[in-house]
C-alpha cells in the first residue's frame, strides 16, 4: 500500500491582501517563520520523509496551475489537478482520490491543507504516521489539534473511546462554537480542533462517497470514463461544474461511521491573518518584525511586510507607533492595527465595489 | 523709492523628511493648502501685487539654485543669490541688501521667509503696505503675528507705544519663552510672534550693519569691490565663509534703535511640521487628508502624503487607524503619529548615524 498525498491548494486568501491576490493566494506566500519558503512548498517539503513529491497530488484552480508549479519544482506537472471551477472540498478530494486510484488501486491517501504552518515537523510526521496506521486499519482518520485557547473560528471534533493506541473514536464533528462553549471545550479535554487533515484508503473514501454523495460518485465515474477514453479534459470541463458544492466534512465525514482521530500537538498554526503571520515572524527585542534597513524609533509590536518586487527597496521609518501591520506591494500599501487584522476583508469588499480588479 | 523683496530660501527642512531632503527642502514643497504650489512659489506669487517678480531677489544655497529657479520661472536668474556656505541670516540679508543697492541706491526692501503659509493674502498685503510705510519713514520695521496660542517654539516681540497709525514701537525682542510666560504673553496682549519679516530702506540697514556688525560690513564691502571689478564670484567664495554666522535678530535688530512693528492677523502658519501640513490640507468628513483613490475604513484624522514620482501610483488602504501621518517617497516611507510629528528629526539623526546620505 503506497502512501500518496493530496494537498488542497485552491484557497482565495483575501485575508492577506494586499500580499495575497486572486492569482497569488495565501499558500503561495512565505507566511511561516521562513521569510522565503511559501506555505505550500513547506507543506510538501515537510511530508517528504513519509511521502515523496513523486506521490504528491496538488488540487488547485485552473488559474493557479502555473504559479503553483513554480513553487513545487519536484512535483510532476501531471499531478497538478486544475479544477475548472471551485466546488468546495468534496468534489476536490473525490476527483483527486479517483485520479490516484487509477494509477494505484491500493493507495493510502493523506489529504492536507496547503496553507498551514507547523513548527514541530518531526512531531507532525509521527502523528501523520499514527493517522496512516488508522487508515490502514480501514478507518477514515483525521488529526485533531489539541486546543490551546477557546477559539471560536474553528470547528471541533469530539473524541470518544479509544480504538486502541493513539487512535480514538470520533464521537461527532462540532460546528464553530460560541465563546462559552469554546471555553467548555478547552476545559473539558474531549474536543480537538478540526484542521482539515484526512487519511484513508482510497477505495474506502470512494465507497463513502457512493453511500453519502451518490451524485458526486456518478460525476466522478463520468470523469473516470472520460479519462479511460483519453478525453478527461473535455468531460471534466462539462461535468465538474455540475458536481455538488459541499465540503468533505458535511458531505461525508459527518455521516460516515467508524471515523478515527489522532491527537496532534505539534504547534499547528493555520496562519489565519496578518496577526498570525506576525506571531510566526522573527521579531526584535521590541516585538517588531521588520525588514532589514527599517528605522524604528520608540515603536513596539509592529509588523512590516515588504512584498514589493522592485529592485530599489524603500526604507520604512516608524516613529512612536505600536502594534501596527504595514504591508507593501508594488501597487498597494495597507496599514491596519494587528488587533483588527481580520478586517482586511473590508478593503477587499471595497475594491470589489469599485471594480478595481487589478488589485484583487 | 522702488520696493524690492528678498526671500530667504536656504532652509534645510529636516522636519518634513522624507519629503524634504537636503536638495529639496521645505520651501520647494507644496505644503500649503494648494496641493501643487511650492511654498516658495506661493510666497513670490502672493507678493506680486506689491512687488513684481522682476524686483524679487532669492537668497539660497549654491546646491539649491537650479531647483529654486525651476519653481520660479518669472524671477530673473541673476537675482538668485547662491550663498557658498550657510552663515545664518545676517550675512544673507546683508549681502542681498548690498546687491540690490548696487542697482537701486534708494531701494526699499522687504525681507520675507520663503516657507510660511498665509491664507488671507489681501490682509497680508495690507499689513506689508503698512510696514513699508514704516520703512519709508526711516524705521526698520517688522510684522508681529497676533498670537493664537501660547506657543513656546517662537520668539516674541514686545510692543510699546504707537509711533502713529498702525506703526508701534518695538520695546524688545524676547527669546522662545517657557510655557508659563507664553500663557502670560497671550493674555497680556503686548506680545506678538516674530515671524522673521523685515522692512527697511536699504541704506538704513547698511548703516545698522556698519554700527552693530562692523566685521560683516567689511566683508560686504570687499564683495562689493569684487563686484565692481567684475570678480564677485571669486571674492564671494573667499569672503563669505569668513563672515560672522549670526542671525539678523541677534546681530542687528536687538541692538538697533527706533524699530517699528505692525500687527499681523492674516492666518499665518509657519508650517513647522507634518502636523501643520495636515491642518492646512483639505480633509474629508472624518478629518483625513488623503490622496485620491485611498481606501479608508473606520479611520480618522490621518494624513497620507504621496510624494512618489513614479507613474504607477500605489493605492493606500487604511483600516482602523487614527491620527497618523504617512508619507511616501520613491525611496522611503514614514509612519508617525501626528502628535509626534516633531520627532521626525530622530529619523534624520539615525540616517546621519548610518551614513545614509542618499536619503538625507
């Protein structure tokens, strides 16, 4: 049973505007602790001891294939799957799984997001190994992140009795909770964050899709037939847009039986906003994360992110400012308090209203 | 008696970094209410109903002559006096006065700073007319600005009895006061701000220099002799650096007798910092002074000043920030709270320490 990976790399990433754009979403940006490595490249590199790039499939959007290939020189181009339109994660995972099964009917598959940051890579690989053991034993298995705060922005996984070893039964998936419930979850110790990582035998997933999403199963079968005739592209263009737009969580995981979860405790960070990016960036003694050459006088807790591409860099000078995020690109400059990082969306909304497609 | 003007335009202007530089000091920047007209050009234009550009002399530094000429197309190039080195205002005014007297021995002269902003131009001209009347009557005359706040950053003029009409006796010049004294000055009604504007008959000033600054008088005589021999440039280069470096206030005005002052109440602003520039700039309903195209969400009291020269302007996006000054040039970006605008100097000091002459 060879192990394959499916990396979901289709995100739009408006939360990192102006660095992230429709054509340069979050996973293509170096938002982890490393100032150069894009999150997607880090995801593939991190897996390499268990799953080499030759067995990695990337699910992305048609408009992103070239930019994605550019950051992943070791992944064979044929393994970059371009969705004609975004249809949420169930069609994406179903199509990638079916594609891998055509080459390797016994494939064991790890599905991972492309845009998270994981500092403890050895710890991560150990947990992935345990989750793959669960998948080998026939369970669709997920990794639940041990919560470190009462986060209301994530879904949770309630754990039940152990199957044995580190493998625990999934009692149920829980939607994003209220603040009160989130506090209870952290205190109770029975809830983990759903980080969107799934491990399964390919044919187990296909059976689950047939059972819970028969419409998707029929569409995938049509694409398979097209591929067998050497005509995948045109069938895909016709069929993919008709597939049900639903997440794998809602469409399959919440309905399936025998799900397993392994606890993950490796410093996971979903890099959800400029605030998270500041947390991860190297900082000076005053909590500033600044490009070389910046002059900061009496300033604390600032994050200056220079994403310009011109050769002649501008010098940034800060005097008496605190806890600000300042992001420069060739065509835009954002200034926002770190505490309001989520509100970058309001700028993107305004640009849409203005029809400023060049900056979206 | 023809009226001539001497505009002092040699300032270094570190307070407007990064827009102001050694080669583009404050007076060459459009920091008044008009977004295009440099302060120096406004100074010359404002005077034109009383003193045409053909009788305006500009005293500036050798390094600034070309840039100065570029903003003053109507001032004859021969009337741009280039000081080989800066020697404070007494040598500057003395040399300019001597130069004008060579052409017009009966000249009546108005000396004005180049980098102030005056909204009520008609009111200003009326007061200048009254000050010139004082000069015609033989008084060295100044304009004292009616104070609107207990400012500790300016020198004051204590007024005495009237000479007649609007012309008041200068009792004494007062150095920058403490806060307490400044409050008393404003309440007392006998103190005016010294705005560095002087009006005199040319030969009256030359006699005052001979009396109070004989060393300067000797130097100016040597330059005059050089000019008579058609050799002004080389004498100037030799003599000017040896002239006493002293202000006209300390060197002459504080010692001279019979000085007069006219009260000025025309909305004068010395544009002393980015805070003043924000006060003068047109603002939206939220107190923001922003370039066209800026997106400001939930932001108040900000000043964004785009001094870049590239054709492709960057869009600035502000979310949730208040009372900030943000200045962009091609090679630098400054962020500073309006309330700390004076501390721009700390950046200039840091650049000097780094030897970053390109940005000074």
